[in-house]
């Protein structure tokens, strides 16, 4: 054991504020990676105390016990037991106990104590618990547990000071505890015994349970009601999508105008040549048409993060469990799938919390059908071009269409999940067993931080991948130059034009022209790039107004309504970005699932676009 | 465990707002242990907060200061009195 550095592992129930405490102690000195060979996230951080001692803190996945039901929980057990080859056994365990909800934490503490490692119990959220009338004899509790008990308030500055002081004291003593090598998994009888022991200890310490307001229970009765609960959920989701469209329009107009002005300025102040073309037509028009969707993405994420923080999301999972169960998904799949509305990648990674492997695979397979924020730019562009900005029964028609597109994605996901269930047959058991944490007001700081992360990620993509693709696309669509005496627009003679024409043969039956076919290619790398690519293709098609006026008015005048609708339908199922496929490969540890996914998504997208195109033609003729 | 001669009531038989006391959780498999771990041990007080239509699946149950959502087959494992 190193004298200069000690390894501390944080163990606690889900939602006990463990990660907040970890953040409080380590600040920004964190490293997030995966445990080797598995896809469980490993969060490590450092702290140097006033006495100069260095601590390595490990934030272990939340768990109710050391008997795992998920991959994450198995990691917690294995680290605590020192079974993981890559991870030395911790010197000390900090058991984070939620003071507003003590009995289960205390039971876990008794189970963890049996490991034979030095342990400190951190009573977290004591501020909240005390407000609700909690009290406990901390010294007695410490004596009963045979471990120091400290109070922490993870969300307050200095809220972890007591813990750090104890860590210093503990590691300056020479500990005589030896890890218990005889550990075995507790039986049902053992679990009951630890409950009885926990209850006895709480009584001995004069524990007064924090009161839960009747109001909370009433709120739950209403929000979990089979009819009113679903109604509220539906209205809420509907409101979110309306807001995404209507609140974002002003900032989007501003960004649009700014990008157009910048393009004009470059055009006016540079001599004609390849560089001016690259800057104005390639980079500014391309990247600008993606950045314009930042306001919508931020609004969508603000809602998702606020719902997550408030404790409502698991309730939505409860409400939808029945529907999802009927197609072979777990209600637990709701949270990964909702995250997939922002981006399929975190969504697919969040499926790790689903205990059943089959459920998890099914969830991964349908996650890309959730309309991710990268598809929003495409939808927004096409809706603005083809759907009139009209009032329909008090609702914005464009917002209604957007809602319908999201809905189509969800319906497609249910259909695919149902098909998967039919294919694999059998009726394996599904576990739900989901905790519904107490409601709380979302913390503004958390929200702001989360939004900042997303915005940075999105802009990073716009700055990196998208910029690079725009340059490549610009090159492909500029060279080779048209032959002397050519009559068509220059792009028609370029590599991109040739490629687009070749693809257009396959895509003509679903109403796509060669410009769309060109744009679909970079769209594979990241969906939102398709919009920028269209911007580039049209700006180079000799249409001088394409850059100064909005792209949407150009395509509105050049495409038929049927083509616009077919492209919308295509993007409901659109083959996902390469990054998603890479994550599926990593998470399933096989090429099989990403391959199946690619094929079935292409197939569905083609079918949906074909049906939409033909129907739209038929209706507009007949 | 003595058989009372009738089918014992389970969590999934509760009405919204109704309280009961846990009698036992049958068997010793992973599901049973997890139910015990999250607080459904003999003597624990439970209250049904809400249940979904149709067939009370899933249910939301208050136990030991926490609320859990359980599917019907999970709720039926917890015998109450």
C-alpha cells in the first residue's frame, strides 16, 4: 500500500447523490474511460487534501447490493472484491448513504462492511433530510456500524470537507483490517437478516424518518394514473416539440442572416477564384446551414435534461412499460430511447442499465429510429420548404408535421421491436423493478452545464467532421471543371454530379433528383451534413440567389411536394451516421448487429420513401 | 411457511391507496433477492401508489421511504397480509 496515495471507492444506491459527491471532492480532476473489455464507464478522479495526501477516487456504478443484476452492478462488486485484474482493490470504501432514504443504504452498508475493508459512511443530502424532520444519533450509528459516519452535502460548497478530514485521519492510522477472502454471495435469508439488523440499528440510534409531504404522493397518484398520467406525458412531449419549433425561430433567423451576410462579405472582398469559392460556397454556406440548428438542439436538450433532473423520466418509463412490453421491450428502455432523441450514441450506451441481454439488443436495434437531433436540421429545412406556416386548430401546422415525423420514428421502432420479438420467439422474463425517485426542482447549474456540453459537442462536430466533409464535397462538386462550351451548371460535370447521377438511377423511383443523391453521401457520415451538402450543391449550381436567400426557398421552387415528403420519410428511417454503427459494434462486440442494422434501415428508408412518393403523386394527380 | 389454505394475497392485488404488510417473498432466486434488497422483507409496510390499466401491470409501490415500479410478475412474488 502506497503511503503517498490511497485508493478510495465510492459505493452507494442509485440516486444517492454519489456522483455529485464525487464531483465535489475531485472537481475537474477526472478521467472518464471504460473498464477494459466491458462497456461500463469508469470514472476516476483525484484529490489532494490540505495535509498533502493524494487520493484516487473511483466512482463505482450505483447498486442496491453486491448481488448484481446488471453489468454495471457486477463491476461494482468485482472492484470491491478485488476480482478485477485491471483494478487494484480499493484501500477504503466510502459508502454514500442518502439521508432522506436511509434504511436501504444502511442495509447496503452492512453488506459492504462484510468485505472487511476500511469503510466511511457519508450521510449525504443531510440538508434536505433535516428540513424534512430527519434526525439520528450519528455517534451511536458510528459505534453500531464500527465505521466513522460523516455528514455531507454534495451540492454545497465545502459540503465534503468532513469526509476529507476523516479520510486524512483514517489513512494516517495504520489499518489492521484485512480483506475478507471468504466472501460469498448473500442468500435471501442473509438479505432478510441484514434488513432486521438495519432496522434494529436505526431504532437504537433514535432515527426519525424524514417526512414525505402528502402533496408528493398526490402528485404521484395523478402523474402515474393510467389515464391522466399518459395524458400528461402525451401533452408534455407534444409541447416539447412545439417549443422546439416555435421558440427557436427567432435565434435561427438571426444566425441565418449572419451567415448570409458573412458569405456576401467574403464574396465582395475577395478576388474571384477557387479560394473564394471554397470559403463562401463550401465552408460558410455548408457549416452555416448546420449551425443554424443549434437553437433547436439546445431547446430539445433543455427539456430532456430538466425532465431527467426532476425525476420524471423513470415515471414515464413506468407509464410506457405496458406498451413497450407488448413489443418485447422493457420500460427501462424508455430512458435510453428518450436519450436517443438527442443522439443515438448516448442512448445506445445507456442500454447498459437493462438487465436482460435480449431486451438490451432489441433496444439497441431500434434506438436509431428515434429521431435524433442530427435529423432535426433535415426535417426543419424540408418542413420550412414544403409545409405552410399555418394555424391548424390552434396549433402550428409545421409543429404538427414535426410531431408526426417523430411519431413515425417511434411507431417504426415499435414495429421493428415487435418483429424482432416474433423472430426470436420464446417468452423470456423481463425485469422492470425501477425506482421512482422523489421529485425535485431541476438545478439551473446542472442544466446550464449539460447544455454547454451538448452545444460544445455539436459545434465541435460542425467545426470538425462537418467542416472537413464540406471541403471534400466542395472539391468533388467543383472539379473537374466543365468543358469549354458546356451549357449546364458546372456541378453537373463534376465528380459529385457524376456520382449523383449514378445513384439517381436507383433513387429515381422514390423521387430523388441527383442533387439529393449527392447530398445523401456525406449524410452517411453525419445526418445533419446532408443539409450543408444541399447548400453546397445548390450554391454551386449556378443559382446565385441560393446563398443569399434561404436554401429552403430554393428547394421549394425546384422540388415537387412529393419529393420533399419522400425525403422526409427517407430520413425517418435514414441509415444512421457511421459513429452510431461504430458504437453498436463496440457495445455488442460483434459486426453482426451493425450489419443487420444498416441493411434493415436502408430497406425501411427506401420502402417508406417509395410509398410516400407514390402516394403523394397519386393524391396530387387524383 | 404454513399454508393458510387459500391463495395468499400479493402486491398486485392491492388497490390504489391501500396499505399492507409484507409476509414473505417466495423462493431464493435473483428476483427474490433483489425484491428483498429493495425493501420487501417480511414486516415491511407497503402502499400501492398507482397501477396501470389493464391488469394492474406495472404497479408503483411505496416501501421503506422509496417508490418502486414493479411488473405484475414481480409484484406477484411478494405475498402480503
